[in-house]
């Protein structure tokens, strides 16, 4: 009555279809953004670290930038002391973008993916890049 072969074939096809979204992603660009960290400045770093720990930067870089702006513009503070005690000059262009000089491959890559369009570059100079 039951056709074992067909059922097994059906299960195999089902599993293949169910797995497709995973295998189908391999090799496709822009499925999840992979911000490029390969810049001349970052290559020179002995310890590959950002101003604050990576997880914090991923989630909170916009609030850090707001804080930097307030410190610079309102309090005229020019130096930021990071949580590990390292000191950074407060500057979007000369600090963040010196290391992340590949704005297109870094900032833009994530922002395009999430549909965020920071308006900062209306005034602040973006790094000069090819392409
Ligand atoms: C001294 C060089 C340097 C400076 C200055 C710097 N970064 Fe970074 N940044 C890095 C490195 C290296 C990483 C990768 C960190 C890691 O893997 O732990 C990183 C990671 C990040 C990430 C997380 C990316 C990810 O998904 O892994 C964001 C966002 C970021 N930086 C934004 C900024 C912003 C905004 C500023 C300025 C406030 C800044 N960075 C200043 C070197 C720098
Ligand atoms: C790992 C991905 C990622 C990287 C890399 C990244 N961003 Fe973002 N950025 C985001 C996301 C996601 C948001 C939106 C967060 C939200 O709305 O809560 C955002 C928001 C912002 C905002 C606030 C914009 C707004 O309209 O609210 C600024 C400013 C910003 N990013 C600057 C930068 C700069 C400068 C760089 C490069 C140095 C950078 N980001 C790199 C993911 C990233
Ligand atoms: C309408 C023009 C304008 C826009 C848009 C703008 N800024 Fe600024 N920003 C300025 C000016 C002017 C200063 C003060 C520069 C100085 O004191 O040298 C400044 C200072 C800053 C500073 C501290 C000093 C420095 O040189 O980096 C940070 C950080 C900053 N802005 C971040 C941002 C971010 C992040 C955005 C986008 C969310 C943004 N700004 C959008 C005009 C602008």
C-alpha cells in the first residue's frame, strides 16, 4: 500500500528545500554585512582594537559619536579617555576615519544593509577613496 521509496524521496526533497536557504547563501555578497577592517592604519596596530571593545562599538558607536560631539562642541574637550585608559583625540575625521579609512567598505556596508543614512558627511569630510 505505502510506497517507501517515494516517501524517502519525498523526505530527501523536503530536507533539501529546507536546507536551501542556508546553502544558498554561500558565496552571495551582502547577505550579512562584513565590515572590512583591512586598512593601512589598522594593519599597523599591534593590538587590533577599536576605541572601545568590539561588542560595544557594534551596538553603541552612534551614542559614542554623539558623546564625542557633545564633549568637543559643548565642553571643548579634545581628548577621550577610553574604558581601558587609552586616550584618543576626539575627532570623527581624524580619529575614527583615520583607522576606518575605508568608509565605503566599512561604515557604508553596514548602513546600507540596515538602511541607515547618517547625515554626518554633509559637513564632515569623508576619507578620500578610490572607486
Ligand atoms: C586605532 C584604530 C581605530 C580607531 C581610532 C577607531 N577604530 Fe573602530 N575598529 C578598529 C578595529 C581594529 C576594530 C575591530 C575590533 C575588534 O575586532 O575587536 C574596530 C571595530 C569597529 C566597529 C565594529 C565593527 C564590527 O562589526 O566588527 C565599529 C562600528 C567601529 N570600529 C567604529 C568606530 C568609530 C565610530 C570610531 C570613532 C569613534 C572608531 N571606530 C575608531 C580600529 C579603530
Ligand atoms: C557593524 C555594522 C556597522 C558599522 C561597521 C558601522 N555602523 Fe554605524 N550604524 C549601524 C547600525 C545598525 C546603525 C543604526 C542603529 C540604530 O538606529 O539603533 C548605525 C547608526 C549610525 C549612526 C547614527 C545614524 C542615525 O541616523 O541615527 C552614526 C552617526 C553611525 N552609525 C556612524 C558610523 C560610522 C562613522 C561608521 C564607520 C566608522 C559606522 N557607523 C560603522 C551599524 C554599523
Ligand atoms: C551641519 C553640519 C554638521 C553635521 C550634519 C554634522 N556635524 Fe559634527 N560637527 C560639525 C561642526 C561645525 C563641528 C565642530 C567642529 C570643530 O569644533 O572643529 C562638529 C563636531 C563634531 C565632532 C567633534 C569634533 C570632530 O572634529 O569630530 C564629532 C564627533 C561630530 N561632529 C560628529 C558628528 C556625527 C556623528 C554626525 C552625524 C550623525 C555629525 N557630526 C553631523 C558640523 C556638523
